[in-house]
């Protein structure tokens, strides 16, 4: 996670395409509230980090970190 944080802090993303140029496995996912979050594979693909990215403000808010198994249950989408 330290490496992900270092890269994310240095990034100046303006779109999901920019994010995917940095982290190829990142995915945009719409959650129950209607908000689109970005999901990153971290920890050797063993964990998922879910973040809300405000491209205009250059702000990233980590909303959840979970194991791959927890992510697969999809219940996290209802909480966001």
C-alpha cells in the first residue's frame, strides 16, 4: 500500500483514463448511492482499495480497504 500511496499522491489525474494509465487494473464502479468510485488492486491483488476521486479538486478519499474475498461479496457497494 505504501507504493500505491506514493504514486497516488504524486499523480495529477484529470480522468479515469489518466488513472488507468498509472494503474492499469483500476476500475470505475457505480455504487448504490449513485456515486462512481475507483477500485484499485493492491497488495499483490490480494486487497482492494476503494476511493472517491475528485478530478477538479485533485482530491482522493479512501472509502474502504478490503480483502479480495470481501470485495467479491459486493455488500460494500451498499455501504457507499
